[in-house]
C-alpha cells in the first residue's frame, strides 16, 4: 500500500526516485526515504511525515550524486511512523539498503537469529531483518540477485523487496510475493516501481513481474528468475496513458479531477463492446460460453467501494440472468468456509488489482474449483493475472485514495458482464441487450449534466461542515448508493456517517433521528418501481416529522418529493438499474466539498492507502 521506486541509468538517481515517489504519494504513506549509490559508497536519508520533510532533509544534508538509487514511502505496519522506522533500512556495515512493501510474518524468529549472531537491529520493523540477511548472503554468494533469492526462500508472508549493495554499484534487485512490483524499460535506463505512474514520465514500456520472482536491473538489461534461479516467463505491456493523465490538470485536487473525468471514463469502458453482428463481446472473458451456461451461482467478492459496486451488480445480474448472486466482503469470505464448486462463477472486483483481501479470497475460490472473473482497472496487476478471465475498466489512473471514477466504471463493467451472461444463457434477447447498452452510452452525457448542476450541493456541503453526523437512506439499488455516500464522508470528512436501507428505519435506526440531523435520501424512480418510490416518500415524511433536515436526491419530474425536501438535488431520469451511475455523483461532490471545508486533505485522507496490499 506504500510506494517503491528503483532506478539505474544515466540520470541523477536521486532526482528520478524523488519524482517517482511524488507520483506515488496518492497511495498513502507516513514517512519517506531514499538511498543512492555513488563512488563505491551508499548514502541514505529518511524522514517521518510527508515527502516535503525528506526534501528539506536533502537540502540540509545533500546526498552524493549517483545514477543508481531506490526510494520508498511507508505506511506503518511494524513500528510507528518515525525516522528510525522509515525505509530504506541498512545493514550494520552500511553496504546494503532495502525498501519493502508488505508484511514478513516470520520476522520475529529471523530477528532473534540475527541478534544471536551479533547483528544490531535499530528499528521496530520487519524490513530491517532483510537488510541484515542480504548482507550475510552476499558475503558468501558475492552477487545481490543470488543473495535475494536465498533470502526470499526464508521469508514468509507478502512482500515486495528492492535492494542495492555498495559492492555491486551498477545493479538494482527486486523481488515480489503477493505484493505489486512492475519494471519500466527505458533506453540505457530501467526502473522498478510498485505502480507504473512512478516512471511514466520516462517510459511507457513495462514488464509484469509474476509471483515469487526476482528481477535484476542494470542500465542495459532486465533479468527475471524465480526464487530458485530458473529463468522466468514475463509479459511486456504498453501503458496506454501518459504522465499528464496523472497530473491535476488545473483542478484543486486529484479527486475533483477524477470526478470530472467520469463521463469520459464511462464512455471509454463501453468502447468496442458491440461487434459487427450486433452482439455484445467482451474479449477479455476467456471462460468458454459452455462453462458460463452451466454456472448455477455467482459470488461477487470485493472490499470498500468495490463491494458497493458488487451490491448494485447483484440486482442487475439476478434480473437479467436469473442466476442466484451473492455479494461477499472479500476480507471475510474464506474464513467462513463458503460453499463453492465447479459451477460457481466468482467475480472479483478491485480497482488496483492488488487488494490483498480480494486476492486471497480469489485464490481460495480457485482452490475450490470455481472459475474467477476479475473486474479491474489496472493492466497487468496480480488479480487479473491470477483469474480465469478479466474485464478491464478503462477509468485511467485514479490517484485520489477515495474512489470515484473507478466506482462508476466498475458498475458499467458489471452491467456489461450481466448482459453478456444474459446473452450467453439466452435470458436476454439481442435487441434488449443493445437497448441497455444504448442507455449506458447515454449515461456519460447525463453524468456530465449532473456535474454542471453541483454548485448548490457544494454550498450545502459547506454549510454542514460543522455537523458531526450525516445519515444516508436508499432502497433497491439506492441502498448501496447510500452506503457509498456514507463511506465517502467517512473517508474524507472523518465524520460519523451511516447508510441504511430505508425500510429498516422502523427497526431501529429511526431512534437516531433528531432535530436538524442531515439525512440524505436517494429516491428511486417513480416509474417502474412506484411501490418502492411511494414507500421511501413515506420514510422521508417520517424522518422530517422528527426534525431531520432532508436532503433528497430525486429524478427530474418527480414532484411528489418536493413538499418533504429541505434540499432537493435533481438527477436525470434513467432506467432503474442504471440510476446509481447518476445518483452517486452528487454524493461524491458533497463529500469532497464538505471535507475541503473542514480543512482536510481529500486526496490523501488520514490513515488510508489507495491499495490495501496487506490483510
């Protein structure tokens, strides 16, 4: 969940590494550090807090220049966010430097062994043991890649490691197990990073690293082996966005930029999905149609915002395919002994493709014989690689920690999957599928229209910045939207926010209603689901009668809600199942503006990381 950068080439390694770390700040971190090789020596600097603290340290205490270096932004797991615990970690002789993402589960036993052999470990981290182990192995192997392979075979847990050694000053070595690491291939220079955005300003050519692999970088080449030293197969790919896509582009925050990019992201995710014969085609789906026709259950696994996308997808999948669908928190999934089999289709949703809870749930599902299809935004990441099929969203890079455009594109992808399954199983006619796809194609324009009407929502958010609680209500697909609205407010504004199914009000939550409490209500369309619409209007009346301040999100033309809305937010009329694509947008804007009004950092909320790569 933190950031790693490694560089070997002809440029100033320090400049390249620090710039790369800046591009990885969105991942969330609490300390940063760098190490550079030059003139047969190794120099390092590290500071708790934001990168600006490290940059100030580098001004006050400059490092010697060099063309090989590594850097890290840390999110604390073992040991607090202090200067000592920050990465890189060095051995006692100061010849080895290591940066690390993940958790080494057997570090305590390894630390005890090292202490017995006379090593002096200064930090509280699990990472420092690797630097000392590498120093020991290098003294006998004489080569950093071999030392890394020997050390990795002793480690348990999930880890990405990147190391340099002063006695092999033209090499950077990395290793990965259950944690992301990608190679950037340049001309006379090569890169390692936990995310391609770290090196996208230099090259768009990349290589996926697989599970349990070690990579050696020099200026002129990249060598990849498994942990036993055998040559490993790798896949090269081209990054289809450039550095400008990861810049703010004039917006005050990445989150605002990404909210504004949603119409294009939705449109891009729909591109090329209908073939010349008018049939829906998802060319990333490599599971045979015959297998999909035999599926008797679908299980969606996801965490956080992706879980809410899965809850909405359940409505579409069951309605369009008539296959029973369950939605599970990936973090809980494998611990309850779920019933899976060869006729179960598991759908794993993850923006980053590196979410550890989801990855472990995916592996459990495959061990039970289930087929797994990933919905992911990140090409070449671990979850798509380990799935039987993948449906990529095309949101482009999402830098802000709180997900916005990834959520909408996950919904679009799930709708497409549901329609595809309906096509394969014969539960939807071709003209019905094309009609829904046309509606989806129209949604981008509708989202654009919603974004153009958000100033009253921003003003309302600013007026509520002093509040301590906001509640959210919804029914049918509006219930997961309410959950997502509450999550955004928790993530960004650090305030108590809860989402409820409106029908559950009378079963307890109505006791929370008090004078002037803001309650956001997502109203279903009066068309098609008129019974639910009438019921939620009754819910609005119930909470307003008890003093709540009602903030009502309702379709254009729905006049029945007007008498009961203290604040009315209009959204375009859309088919019932697709309404979340437009009703979610005001909640994103609301949370972003309220958090900004409270003085919070919306791109990097406290205690959070973009990609959760530990369980």
